[in-house]
């Protein structure tokens, strides 16, 4: 258990709530959840499912209608054909991640993961007993990676490579040329499996295209796709996600599901069908709102002395370089929360390479973003 890490966002949330309970005003710029309600048609579908009697277990891999809807969605947005037998519905994005890492990680093996990156990757890799080998994501590189450098880290102990584009916490997007080069290089390493976390694939800006790792035919038999409803449809609390598993792994994944969750909440799955097959205009509106706030947050962040922020291309996070303040990221997190009433997350919560950075989520109103960053600026002013 000592190897298992955590996701500090939940800790910051608890501290922020405690301060709010004391009557303090807190602006939440730490949350990795859309500030919108789930679109009404989806809520109605969930409510109707409960009325209609979806109260029991479903097949472990999920209801057939939803697995088929996932395949249609993948064909629509990723232009890739997937068979419903390979799809497993799970409670959120995290279970696919946990299952994949636990399936491949054991002492003596290595797993490559993005750093700074979603903290649960490193946490579960270590928990599995495997060695966590960072793929360094650099600001100069738009928080992407060089395929050549990633390939150079592979050896006979490497079991799994975790990719995340668009990325949390950086908003970085890996370009097609780099993914092409990585996929080509991986053909030489048939023992390595890829976990492609594409949970932010619908949150892209400036005309960026989403390149799915499922596009690489030659690697299809060892690519696991992770996606879900949390971010795209503002459904974080419903707990709904899916994995697309290769033929050789799907039965193992199903067994892990039976040993842990049994299945995913039945009514939630029905709501998930409506999300994928119903109108998508709410998704477009949310994306548009995030895009407008992205411009605001980056402009505001760049006006803070000691901060430097590049324009993120995806997700809903800004990841400014704060090294110019001369204050450690953890200390900034504490000061912003306690002194300025602004909840944000230290870059170090996303791996050691996050030192000198902070994550601010722009899943909040433009007004709150402006007020939050005004407070941050004020808090950094010399007394
Ligand atoms: N993957 C990434 C990159 C994320 O940022 C998150 C959530 O923040 C998840 C997976 C997990 O999503 P869920 O809340 O659906 O489990």
C-alpha cells in the first residue's frame, strides 16, 4: 500500500470545501470536471431507465446497445472499425487504466508513462510492482514528446506504454508525425502493449485533429483504447467509461471487471447510449465555452509576474511555468488556497517534472477565472 499514490485534486477539493465551510470564498480552478450540467436529454434518458426497471446487473462487459453505440461513435470520430465484442463498459475512465496497468505490471518489468501526467498512471504502476519510466513532456515541445526518445527507453523489460493526448495536466497534443514515428518504431518491439488514454479527444481547439492510436492497424492487436463520458458529456459523477481491448486481452479485462465492479450501473449505461446517439450540440457549446475561457486564462496568466503560459491545444487545463516566482509549486498551491482563496494544483502532483508549474482548470466561468487570477496576482505582490 505504501507504493500507492493519489490524485491530489481530491485533497485540494477537501481542503477548499473545509475553508468554504468556515465561510471563506474559494474560487475553484483545480477541478478536472466540466462546470456544466449533464445535457438534459441524457439526464432524461437516465431517469427513464430507472423508471423502466434497469435495476439489476447487466452483462459484465456492458449492455449490447451501449457497446454497439461505442463502436458507431469510434467509426464516426476516429474513422476506425471496432467490434462490440472488444468493448468493455466500465465505471469511468479509471478502471480501464487500472486493469491495463495491473495486467502488465509486476516486479522486474517497466512501464512508460507521461510526466508530467495524470497522477494515477505512476501511482498504479508502482503499486503493481513495475518500475515507472517517465516519458518527459517538455514545455519547449508543446508538452509533446519525441518518438525517438520514447523508443530509446524500450528494452526487454518494457511491457506497456501509456499515451495521453490531449493531455492532463498540460493541455498538450501529440502531433500525427510523432505518433506515426512511434507506431512505426513499435513494430520492432512486439512485446510492448500501448494504452492510449484519449478521454479528452473531443476537447480540441484551433482546428487540431485528434489522432487516435487505434488508427495504427499494425498495432491494433496490442492497443488498448481508454475513453469515457466524464469530460465530453459533463458526466464525471455518473461514472461511465469504456475500454477497447484487443482480442487477446478482452477476456482478461472482463475477468478483472467481474472480480471488481461486476458491471457498470445499468441506468447510467442507458444514459450513455443517449449521450452518444442523441444531439451533440451541447458538446459543441461546452467546447466553444472552454475555447473562449482558454484565451482568457492564458492572457491573464501571462500578466502575472513570474508566470509564463503557452496556449494549450486541448482538454481544459492551463499549465503555466511559475519558476519565475522563485517559489516552489507546492508552496504556491498552499498560498493560493489559504491566502488568496484560489484552489489550483501544484505541478508536482503530476510527477516530479511538474516542479515549476501549476495547473489551473478553466472549467469555470470567465468571471471566476478573472477574479481568481486577480487574487493570485495580488497574493504574489510584495507586501
Ligand atoms: N484519464 C485522464 C487523462 C484524466 O484526466 C482523467 C480524469 O481526470 C481520467 C482518465 C479519469 O476519468 P474518470 O473520472 O472518468 O475516471
